[in-house]
């Protein structure tokens, strides 16, 4: 299937047919395997969609109902998937690195996808698309590490009127919704707790700075008062020293 090809459709098709380029697009929907796999319209001509969230690849029967599943694509080459690993120092809440390698004999690009399986208690479908990344043009034997960044919202589900983060999320990586090759367990609840702790740090730092500034202001305010007290004492001491000097001079003059 060709979607939204635009003015260069002819050139694109020619490049694909003659092998100058390898296809790399993926289906944004699933093609049914038979008429029975599609909900038939009612007598009124209306279609009653009863699946709720369990449409397309989310359906428990997606494998048997789809001839070409969601995310499926063709290529003149093949790709291998390395083991996903957590990455530190990224701006998102959780980042996962995944190395994709061109294992075939032709140049090509791959669109890697990741689907989350939340715990059963979350009451959501067991497969939810949470991201996809496309590689650069890879030569045979060449590889590239893709980085998937997940926000706190990505690690949560909306149930019972609120967002809830979960631990034990199984993130599955692969070439389509039915071709998932690697997985990694993510703990969203622990991440949410760590984020709350991080959010509290600036407030604590700001409070400590305010207290420090207040102490400094109090200390500076007390200095003039201390100076005012010290100044009269200094004057008294000066007068006493002058009196002693006059008495000493008088004694010396008397005995001369």
C-alpha cells in the first residue's frame, strides 16, 4: 500500500521496482485477512464499534484477524535487533538504547517500534504502541543505536479518572506489532517517585537559601547597633587616657 506519496509517486515507485532504493515504510493500520475479520454494517447502514480500546493490533485476536498487521513493512534487506538497555543522562524520564543492524546484502532503513504491556490490573490492552524510530540508511553489516525516550505519561495509564504509574511494564521492541524480538522491564512507579524527590530538591534548596539570606540580613542589621554601643565606650576610654596624661605632666612639673 502507498500512502500520501505526493507528486514524486512515479519516481518513488520506479526506484523501488528497479531496486535503486529499498522500501522502509510501515503500515499505520492492519489489513483484515477475510470479510469475517471485519465488523459488518447493520441493516441501518451503521457500524456499531463494540471493541472499545481493543481495535486493530490491540485486539486479542489481532494475529488471526490480520493478513498484514499494524506496523508491517517490506524491505529488500533484513535487520537484526540487539538487546535494549537503559541509558543514563537523558532529558526524558527513561531512555532505552536499541542497536539495529543491517543483516542483509542491500542498503536499507528500518523503523523499529516499541509496544508496552502494562500489568493486568491496569485494565488496558496488553499491547500499546509507545514509540518508533527510523534508522539512517545502513549499508550491509552496518548498525545504529536508536534511543527511545519515555516520559512519565508514557509509563502511566488513565484509569478510574486519574493517571497511574506502573512497575513491571514489559517494553517489547520489533519490526511490527506481530514481529517483536526483544524486551525490557521498566518500573514507571519508581521513576515517578524519583521524579517527585527531584522536584522537591529545588524547593528545599530555595528554602535553605532563604534562611541563609535571612541570617545574613539579621547579622548585618545588628552591626550598626554594636557600633553605636562601641563608639561611646571608645570615647570614654579616650577621655580617660587624656586625663591620665595631664596628671602625669602635672607631677613632672611639680618635681622639676
